[in-house]
C-alpha cells in the first residue's frame, strides 16, 4: 500500500491554512516552555527560591514531554490529531492559568508539568496532522516551515517576557500564554480542517493497520535511532556551547549567547529550504543521508577549530544541520503502513528526541568533565557514524 495514497484525493480544501495554524499552535507551546528562562531572577526573588530550584521549572516541563512521548502516539491515533492538538493547547492554557494564580513554588512546578504535557502531545500530533494534508512529494516544505516553531517561539518569548515582567510581574507571561493558547484553541477548532483518511482511528478489528503494525516497521525504528544520535549530539552542543565560548575564548556572556544563537536563527531559513529541495528533487532519503553525514563533524568541529574559524562553523551548523530535522519529520510517516498511523511514527521520533535531550548533556557532560573540550568533541563523531548506518536502512522514497 502506498502510505499516503489514501489521503491524496481526500486532502483538506485549505491545507496551507491548516498547516500554518498548526505551526502557530506549536509556537505558542514553545513560548510556554521557555517563558521562565529570561525572568528567572524575578521569579526567584518573588517566590524566594534559589537557582537550583528555579531550574526545575524547565526540568519538569521536559520530563512531562518525555513521559508522554509514546502515549501521545496512541492518543493521537484514537482521538485524531486535531483533537489531540486541542487537548495539548488546553493543557498549556490550564497550566498557565493555575500557575499565574499561585504563589506556591511547589504548585507552580506542578503546573509546569501540566504545560509540559501539552508539548508532549503537540510535537506528535502537529506533524502527524501535517503529514495528512500533503502528499509525499509536497510534504517537505510545510514540514520545514513547521520545524522552526521552537526557534520562533523562543525568540518571541525571550523578548516579550522581560518587557512584560516590570517590577515583580512575572505572572504577566503566564497570562499571555494562557490567552494565546485560548486564541489558538478557537482558531484550530474552527479553521483547521482534518482530511478524511481511511482507517483513521480504526484498529485490527476493521482490517486496517494498527499501532502494532506501525511498531513492527524496521524503518521506523531505524529512523528513530538515527534521530536519537542526532538529538544526543545537538543537545550536548547546545547546552555547553555558551560555556565553551566563555571558558575557552574568554568571551563575555552576552557575546557568547549571541554567537550561540547563530545556528538556530539560520535554521529558520535552512529548514524550509531543506524541505523545498526535498520536494523538488523527490529525494528525501538522499537529503536525509546527507544530513546524517554532516551533523556530527560540523557540531564537533565547533569545539575543535580556532576562534578565527568559529563563526564559519556556526554558520555551517545553521545551514547544513538545522534543516535536517524537517526531513526526518517529513520522512517518518512513510515508514509506517498507513498515514493514519503517522502519529505513532511521530511519537517514536519524539521519544528518541527527548531521550537524546536527556542523555546528551548528562553523558557527554561527564566525558567533558574528565576529558576536556577537544576530546569530547571528537567523541561526537561515532554518533554520526552510527546515525548514518541506521539511516541507510530506512526505506522511504
């Protein structure tokens, strides 16, 4: 069975409107995730907590997403991607409202866990939804645009949160996200159109492919493992890059932070570009393998080159590496037997992405502590080799 054939003639009448709405919904969730970052000192003073406890607001959010990654695929299949996204936005809205109403740090942490559930759902359901809107030859560009949601959301909230938090008014950001989530719930409900997909929400009893069929796909696990190697490398590099720039090149914190944003900002351009090229060339696997070939050497190179070459490597990171996740997300639905199971494919990707985010900074942080920057950078290369081996076994167009 052609994995996307059942949706080719049943696309929503306005796929681009729906795709943009889903991207905006994910952007709001990304804003929710990062809203404490730039105003941590204000929160610490208001709630009388130290920096270690304040950091838990980010940790519990990520933990919630990790725990929900695989269940989210099942939820998405049973409820439909649209209903799952609405549920995700409801979690974010509720968590933000209750967070804004409390002066207890413990309760605030619990509300962050609730918000994190929204991220766990949306990063599975939104790509699955988009994969139902476009044929395999068209999916690269919309998935590339979607994949910039985290960068856009982070940039927006990094600028809005400090401006809103005058004095001790850190809760203004919570109310902003609650309002934005409510608006997106209304927009998605009324304007995001689900295409009719044969077999959606049906199980083995109907003779349609089931979750078990998706999990039997070797290609799904291979693309997941390849993505795990990428995520482990990326989260290590992102976590320690500003510290590396300050420690090794004696940069001021502001300059180090500015340079560290170069890859993400260029990713806003490279992700849609990767997707567009994949659509034009009809060669997602070749482009995926190119991404798997270059990501580890480029990110390792950032920690190995002299300062004179640093900006060049950061630009290569942004242009060659940050477009790569768009191709992975565009390719994953083709590894399962039906587009109705796209949510399961995205759940596997989300699980491996979160696992890489959990393991990368921890494991490679320990290597860094004992071996130093250069050796740790070299130790990233085997992850690229393994990713390429796994990616070569993926069967997609």
